[in-house]
C-alpha cells in the first residue's frame, strides 16, 4: 500500500462518534443429603444452564444462556442423581458415551444417561464417565452443552442450586493476553524471541484489510497465505503458541466497507478463518466503520453468521473509548440484533491526557465499558466484566500521553480482579527502548526508558 501511515498511528484513536477425571462421589445431593435443591445451575461466563425456548419436547437442546430467572433455568437436583427442569431430565443423547455427545431434555427414565455425580465443581455423567462441558469453549447464548473428557477446565465447572462456587472466567487467558504484532511497519522482532523472554504464548496479528474489493489481504496488499505473515504465524505455532487475526485498524481500506453486504463480509471473514484454522478473531472498529451506523450493522450481521458457522470461535470487538467509556451504539445495536461476542474491548488512550496517570484513567474508562455492556445486555456486573477487555498502548501515545509499566501493572490488577475477557496492547513492535533514547514515531520502540519486552512481561502474567 502506498502512503501508509506510520504504524504508531495505525491505531490512532479517532474522536468518539455519535453514533479425564475418575468418577467420584455419591449421586448428586446438594444442600442436605436427604433433600433436593431447586434453582439455577451457573457455569462458563456466568451463564445459566437453560432449556432452549422453554420447550418440554423430548430432544430439546440444553444450552448456556444469559440468566433470566425463568422456569427453563430452574433445575432440581434429585437425590437419585438426576437434574430436572420443566418436569423432565437432563439427558445424554441416545445414551452416548463419545466426546461431543450433546445434552438434551428427555422424559425421566432412570437410566445412567440421566444420572450425574459431583466431583468438585465438575458434573460427571454416570453412563459415560465424561463431564458436562460447554462446547467451544464458548459462553455465547445458545452454546450447546455436551459431554467431554473431564479436564477441570473452566467450561466444565458448575455451580449447583444452593452452591457457593464462583463461576469461572470466560475465555482462554493466554488468548486474551495476546499483544498485537504488525509486519506492515516498525520492524517486528521475531515473536519467538519475545515468547522465550516473557512466556507469552499468543499474538494478535494485524491487520487484515481489503484489496479494494471484498478480498482479504494482509494490509490490503500482502498475500493472505504464502507470504511473510504466514511464515510468522507458522513460527509462532511451531514454538507452541498461536494467533488471533485482527481485521480493521484506523487507516483502511476496510473489508467492512468494501464488502457490499453482511453475507459477503461474513464470507471474507470465513476465508481468513479457514486459511489459518483460527480459534480467535479481533474486529478492530475505527474510523469510517465506527462512525457509520450502516457499516456497524453490516459488521454485526456478518459476525452473527460467523458465530453460527464457527461455534468454537472466540470473537473480540475492539473500539475507541473516552475517559468515561466508549460510545454505546455498537454494543446496544449488537444486543438488539442478537449478537453476543466474547469480549468488548476498549482502547483507553489518546484521551488528550498528557501528564496524567494513564493507569487510573484506563480503570475509569474500563468501568464505563463494563456499565455499557451491563446495560446493553442486561448482565450482572460479573457477567459484564467477563465480556469486557482492555487494549492499551505502551509508552508514548499519539496524543503524547505516557503509559508506563507501572500503569500496566495497575491494569493487570484490575483485569485479574474482575476476570476481564481480554488484556492486551499495541504493540509487540514497540515493546523496547529506542536506539539512542530518541523516539522516531515509526513504531519500532516505546519512546520511554524500559527494558525490551517489559510490557509483554506484564501481559504474560494475566490469568483471567
């Protein structure tokens, strides 16, 4: 691409728009051994175990869904090992024992396909010896429940009626702690060097853009596969890591604009997902896309298709923020359209706050994000935090603010306390001191005194 902005400005923030465990324990006996308990079963991402559409038909899907207090989410833990809702039992389809067998509602019949034992916070099916598991893992509304080898993972942990277990954090902490890495400018260091020095495992590779039509290319010019970007990704994976790919950024050309319909945009996203067998994508909404309600809606509708076709895919949406939080239009529009994403992520800088404490300002902005997500989706505070994220910028920002390692530690403590979905930054390219102490503003260094990879070391501590 010609006339490329310096990469330190690629992320420049625009003004906000208007716009296998062995089976253990006795059959389930919660509260007191001789009595049943009734209430919600909560799990991954703070969501509730739910009977789809509150239907009592045999074979109705059992899923995760935002807790709403309805009868479809009211379960009785029987002393016979059953879990009952709407007068029927939680059942393993066809009494299957294979990984991935789906969970359904069925007439209670006394078989082991309908009996569960409690092992810590896991629920083990008696018939298969496998654990109740949220597919994916995903906490999106409508995520099917299944049985899978017991692993003690977050998507296999459940709080039963009367229980006190805190719902586990959503997402993969290593996936959520993935510094941006960019080959278009700024002389990206070998990510394997950074991995070895810091322990970080994931990177967010930027940016997937348009070729001027609806074809995805790296920066709109480098080949989707077979070039330097793929070599870098192969190297990261060869070293035991992985990547999310980010679509968008500040400068375009954006697929969200050049793809003429939501279906075409979804196809472009899918082409990239397929090319790299992705587990996560990031939609970085800035500039023209963020300022335009039509393009926002096109992006939302495309992501609905992508989520349907890739139920195991983690989707982050990243956008600018003011000091008090982001514009709420896209969050509200997404909820009204039926789109749930894994992490709404703000970029809390370019506030015009030179000389101010960026750690404190980031926490303030993140609280505004949490409230926007909470109000938009009707979440509890805990659910809203678990669907929120921070994507900071290290060192000198485009607005001449200074984000220090101490500020990152403030953000880390906040992210850990509230189990944020994501804590990352722009960028790995910048995470090193400038040669001779100068700041060339070309995204090769942070512009402040630091050791190489200091900011990434903080990110790598994130545990979700």
